[in-house]
C-alpha cells in the first residue's frame, strides 16, 4: 500500500488542480468520458503489466488494438460474419499472438523488444492490407453490441460507463491471479531472478508465455471495446502509441522495467493519472494542446526519478538497520 | 606480526587495513610490506581476505580503516584511476580485455594517443609492439584479442599494465586457466619483470608455484595476518600450517553416522561440458560425500547435470533404486534431488523477495490449493518451521533476503530445500563467502540433515572442509573422477595428488 501512496497523492493533486483550472472538468459528461477512457486504457495497461513484471516488454499492443478494432467491423459489416463467430475469431487471434510472442521469446530466445517490435509493424500492416486501408465502422448498426462500450450502468445515482465494469472484472481477476495464486508468485520471482526461479523448479518458459498471452488477450479486449466505443477505426492510426500509454501507465503505477515488481491497483491509478493529465491539457486554456506529449513525458520522468530516489533512501535505511 | 620498516622505507607498506561487508568482517588490521624488485606471494584459504586486500590496493573498494604507504608516504587510493596513477595494476582472475578489439587497441584502451582528433593508429601499434616484446608475446599488434589463447591474453594484460608504467603488478590466481607451458612462460616473464625493477604481488592456491616464484610469502587467515615466510623458509608444510592454522574440529565435531540404503547411484554419466569422461559413483542416505578438486575440474558441472540444469548426454541416474530421467530442475526436484548452488545470490535465492517467499518458493507447487491458489497457512507453516530449524537470524520473515548476511542467506537456501524433504542434497561450495562462525552452523546443519537420512554430496575447494566433514571424498581433475578416498585415506596429500591429476604436480616440495 505504501508503494502506491505517492502516485495516488499525485493523482489527487492533478485532479484537484484541474478542477480549479477548468470550469467543465467536473461536469458529469466530462467525468463520465474520463472514466471511460481510463477504463479502456486500464485494461491494456494491466495486460502489459504482466509482461513488464517478467522483465519483458510488449510494443505490439497498439497494433493488436488496431487489428482487432478494424477486424471486428470488417467481419461484421463487410464479410457478413455473425457476432459470436467474430468474437471467437478475435479471442483466438489474441491468444495466438500472445502464444507466438511467448514461444519466440522463450524457445527461440529472441529479445522481447525485437519480437514485439516486429509485431507492431506486422499487425498494422496486415490490417491495412485486408481493409484496403479503408476506414472500418459499424455505421448505425450493432447498437446493442456497442452498448458494451457505450452503455452505462446506474450505480448509486451515477451512470457508470460499461468499460468500467470490464476494467473492474479484469483488475480483480488480475489482482487475484498475481497475489493469490502460485503462478502470480512465480511471475514475480522469475521477473526478479529468472535463474533462481529455474533453480527452484519453476517452469520459467511456460510462465513467460502465459504473461504474453495475458497481455495479448487484454489488448484484444481493449481493441474490441475501443472500436465499439468510437464506432469506426482507421487502419492507419487506430491504436497508434497505445502501447506507450500502457507501458507509461504501468511504470507510473510502480512496475519496474527490470521486472519482478508491480501491483494491479498501482497500474490502474497510473492509468487514471495519465488520462486526467491528458484531459487537463485539453481543458485548460493556457496549456497548448500540441505539447501534450512533452507534458506527459515530463510527468512520467519526474515520477520515476522520485520513485527511484525514494527507493534508494529506503534501501539505505534498511541496510544500516541490519 | 608487522615487521617495522627497516632502514629504507618499503616500496609499498600496508598498515592495519580493515574492511567489513554486511555480516562479514573480511579484513581486520592486515599488514603487508613489499620491496622493490620483489615477488611477494599472498596465500590463504578461500575467504581469508586476499582478494579483498588486493581490491583495496587497486582502488576497486575503499578500506574502512588503516593506511597505505608508497615510498614511505601515505596515499589515498579511492579509484582504480588513482591506483594506476600510483603505478599499481591489478590483473584479475577473469581477464578484462575487449576481445573484439585488436591487441594494440587493448593495450591503449582508454588512453589512446590522438592525432588531429583521431586515434593515432600507427603510434599505438609501434608502442604496443615494444611492450609485447617485453612480455615475450610474439603476435602482431593487429591480432584480435579474441583469437588468442587465454595464456596469451594474459600477456596482453601484463603488457597493458607495463604500458602505464606500473611499478606494482597484482596478479590474482593468474595460472588458474593456463596450461603448463603457458604457466612456465608466465613465470619467465614474472622473473624478467622483477629483474627490471617491477614488484609483483602474486596470489595463488598452488603452493608449488608459490614456492618456485616467491621472495617472500605473506599468509592470511580469516582476514588477519597469519604469518610471514622468508625466501628460504618457504616450503609446503610451513605454508599449509600457517594457512589452516586450526583444525575444523575446533569448531565442528564430526560424528559417525550409520550408512543407510543407496540414495543416489550414477552410472557412466557424461556431462555436456566434459563429454569425453564418464562419471560413476554412488552416495548412501545419511552419508556425507565431498567432491574435491581444483577450480575448473568439472565439479559444478557435474552437480548441475545431476540437478537437470545441463541435462546429461548419456548415462543413468538412480534415486533410491529407481532409474529416473532428469532433463530439468523440475524433474530433479520431483525425484527428490535438491541443489544449493555456488552462486547463492544469482541462482539460489531471489534476493529482492522476502525470507518467507524464498523459503516457500520450491514448495508452492506441492502445497497449492485447487486451481493454483496459494496455501497461505501452509506457506506460513514452512516459513516458521524452517526459520527455526535452520536457525536463520532475521528480524522477521518479511525481511528482504538482500539484507541478510551470507551465512543466513545460505541457511534460507538449505531451508527451502529441506521443506521439500529431499533424498539427495547437492551443495556447491556451501560455505563460500561465509564467516567462520556461520560456517560451523552450516556444518552442523549438514550433519543434522545427514542424520535424518539425507544423502549429501558437496563440492568444496576448502581443504579443511573436505578433510573435516567428509565420510568419503570423490576427487576430480579436468572432468574425470581421478579417485575415491575413504575417511581413513583422506589427507591433504592424497586429495592434492588426485586433484592435480599428475602426482607431484603441485607437491614439488
């Protein structure tokens, strides 16, 4: 809990500051939208957190989002595929992507960066190929299906966007998996020290493959909800940079790219912070919107520097005690 | 023990150097004196503090206390740069060369002469050729270092040290990976350098070499001076007496245990590292068997094959009478084999996780509830039980392993495996880097485990550990088991003779 206190107070600070700086920030329309974006990005951030905990990285998330986001309307509207079949194809594709990444990384022993960088290029290129680079959308159809992302659930007099329910389910499952099962413990152990994990009789390769499968599944689910939310997707830029938002949120939330460290609640808070920041940049008049990346970059950098310095101080204190 | 400096100040004088690492006092008030044109050998067992002392002189680590005098004047050595500027070069056991660069580029690495902003290639070639000649290395300066044999690479290191005008060369186990001919050549170079006025501090376990080379011998034991030997006093017995100084029996009482049934039987095992040799032996339950030999004899590789890290090419392994296939640590553990590896921090423990998490790591799979859920109460039980049984000194079970002393870390490794109730426990250098007090605790724990029926096979490079603990010893040399010694046959001489393969190789005395 102590670990996420810093990022949580930063979130509260940015939230309160923005509510003073902008008149519309606290409007229910804006808050709902903010929640929806946080939930959508939260799902893919939790996915990448598993990979980061193993000490790996997944750069292909945005392209998986793009492929799924374009393939769903393409299958439904242009190919006449039924909804259950389309969903099954998407799940199968996501599983396969994660599995292939995992196999290439553990058995062929390629670096995660290289494997998923190629994935980034491949899946977007494939998408632009089968769509003929044409925008894919649902038009006015599939309203019911789109409710999954656009719908709202009234809770305590507040309309909670549907994606929040998905995030809640994913986060709770992920939290249980990471903290209450032996597999979660294995992931943390091998992320810390793969060799020691192997010497303790852990099937390291299998666990790493599993992490990439979880990540790809979350990306697939994210892509599905993203496209249902916005109705149409451009193959050329749908999901662009989403992997970086996800990685940044995970890192802000306390995951170490060295592996072995991370909490699900931290990742969700990290995602929320990113989205509040982006919202602030759009809403506050005197912040030029086009410097969004610079501001987000600076905040992340400041966050991880502060975290590192804090960790060093703690380590020094502990070392001097023992 | 410090002999006060005579009329002329010594070239190098070390006074009262102390150094403490978390949990271990590596050096306590050590003195050392080196004259110009002298080969001084520094000997002592593993963990006696030789390497620490040399790292301090080379500026790799600062001392906690004491002073260093060069030509009678106190100096501060705070970095390797400082050491080099003072003319002190350390040649590591593992060479520090860029194998992808040429010999000349390596000799001048980090201080390349420039001409017009670019590296002056012709100058570094010319200059390096001069230093290569001094060390008798007949290779072209353009040769890639990676293409040279280890022995020749070492000469490049020495040439590099000479090129910075080193007056003091520190060599840490320089012959450990050299052939006999290369060793001979190294000695010629060392003697030649001495005649040119260079002083050498020579660290070695090989007493035969020490006897041949040294003008003076300084012996360390448990981080303190154990004695000095002048040129004519240097002989095998005197050195061993000062090194060992004390019997293992002083802090460890060996008991006789009844031998049980055969726990481990290895037949014609061939490891990937030494595929030419077949290994056959057996260990009974309740028996403590040592694997002795020099560094590089293939002992660690044998344990790793038995534990499935590097699966065997051929041969059979039987545990408690049934033949098993071991192709990964997972299958080894299932068969009842456990390994406490030599590199505790890298292989034995996840040092940024807690004591409890490490103790339970191997047992999680066995103790899991349905669907892979952790059995928290079982984990707690194991943690409490093992902290008590292994007498781990830790403030609490949530302490991160990193902050424990080496001895307590090793106890956690042992506890992790004891929780699995193994039939065969493999230990690789079980007391490396552990201070004397904790060592005796580890021995006692090994003894207790054996008494409870575990078969123990341990690799040790410390003679007293082999002689003091073992019911029986296997001795290895270059991938082969050269002999097996019963308790009665065990002696320093008998082990050394087998460990060196050729009788008398290290026992020139």
